[in-house]
């Protein structure tokens, strides 16, 4: 049996920081109107404290042997930042299609499973740690706890079918009715207006329109009515995946699974690079490479992608004017997580470190959801969610000490 290590608490705090980062980045993406910009800001702003930490811990970088690091470190250890960038990109592209609950349950389950395999096989240069029955049970409990967090057995069907809601889930039905209420009211208004037009008895007497009045009426009709924004009663995110999949398995769930594996790979890669070049250098390198990848994506989107066709034009000045100051701090929170994972994975093992961080992330996310903090919509912590939290913590403890 492995002895409990006090440094697990630092990894848990890293998971808490990651939960706060999700809300902060989400708010910036929503207010700025550009989620890619939010991801770039997260990586670039996180790079600053990591570089400061690296320079402070290595006497201005003098203690880092660059020649040895680049010659002795395995090639794959330099790609941790790319793994993180892939995960962020996956979230941006699939969040509306699959829903946050499906992505979370899939990614977390695959992340912990991949970490257990890496430890058991000694892959990516990690110290080999036997996959004891207790660890395996802990991984299963962690995955099951996540399923409970997102709706119990109904979440399994949602994951397989690419749908966020399940017909026999009372809570989902209530949320579905609340989400679609504005659309139903708009439909009812349209039907009533049509009935008024078609029924002479209900319609008021019509008078001929002048030329200017006709032109004004045509302009009024030609203006498209946009759907309510996400988070304000729009049902587009709820029903889009069902319409796209038509009851069949959504193949894009594979990308969410790969996202979970990417997180496990990022931790292992950064940990290996940290063994040779130091934890500070490894974390800074991870954010620098991720910033470059996301920066290229953002520039393409800004000049050639959808953002280039926005009217009015998207500007950074407008983001600074509209976004709250705290929404730019996501990178600092992400830096805390990456630094904790990078430094402590060689000491704790990939499975233990990642499972502890998941426990901290889930508990913090539950609190943030319940009290609607950092821009997150309110989701009350009911009995099912609290049971899921308890099971996740139990699973993380089993993985850590057995």
C-alpha cells in the first residue's frame, strides 16, 4: 500500500483552480464574442507567471541546462502544450453539439483510465506503478461518480446518442420545458397573429398604406429575428445534437474521448520534461507551445475565418471595454494547475495526481454551479450531484493510497 503524501493537497488545489478557470474563461468567451480569443488569453496570460516562476527558481534561467534538456529529453516531452491546446479546441468545437455534461463525463473517464494505463505500463518514461485492485476500483468509482454528476444512468444514453437530455429524466424534462418556454411563447404569438390575419372577424379594419409606409413595412419584415443567446432560454444547444444525430451514435464523441487522453498525455509529457529541465521550465514551455498553436488558430480566424466577417468588426478595444477585469485571469488559474501537475506527477504518479485534481475540480465546480459564481449559470447541487461528488472523492482516495 502506498503511503498518503501531503502534496496531494496541492494537486487538489490545482483542480480547484481549474474549475474557477472554466467559469472565468467562459465569461470572457461569452462577453468578447470569441471563444478562441478566450483560449489564447488563457494560455498567454498563464505563460507570464510561469516564466516568472522559472526565472526565479533558476537564478534567471542560469541553472537550466538548455543543451542537456534539448538533447536528453525525449522528443514527445515537448508536446504537452499541444495536448492542452487540442483539449481547449475540442471543447470550443463540440460544446454545442454534445453539451458540457457529455464532454465532461467522457473526458474525465478517459483521462483517468489513460493515466492508470500509463502508470501500469511505465509509458512515456514514468515510474511503473502496479495497477492494484484498489486503484482499478477507484478509477471505476471516479467514472461512475462523474456519470451521477451529469444525470445518472441517463447520462450514459446521452453520451452514446450525442444528446444532452433524456426523455425519462424528470429533471431534464423540467430544464427542457424552461429552456424552450420563450420559443413556445414566440410560436404561440406567431400562430395568434396568423389567426388574426386569416379571420376577418378578429382582424381590425385595414387601411391602404402609402408608399413610405409600405417601404417601412417591408424593411421591418426583412429583418431576421435572432434566437435568444445561450444561457437566456435558448433551446438550440439542447436540441441541436438530437437533430444532427437522429438517434444514432454521434461519432464526434471520439474527439471528446481523445480530449481526455490528451489531458493525461499532457501531464505525463510535462512531468518527463520537468525531470530533465526542471518543473518551471517544463510548465513554461508547455504554455508557450500551446500559446503558439492557439495564436496561429486565432490569427487565421481573425483575418480569414468567421470573426473576419463579423459586423460590426471585432476589436480588442471592445473586449477591454465590455469584459470584467477578473475574466482575464483564467491563465493564472490554469498556470497554477499545470505547475502543480508538472512538479508533482513524478512524485505522486500520473494516476494519483490526476485523480486528486479531478476531485478538487468536481467539488469546486459543484460549489460554483450552486452559487452561480464567476459567471456560471446556477445549477443547484441536488442529492444526485452530491452523491456523485462523494463517490468521486472516494475513488480519488482509493487511487491515491491503495
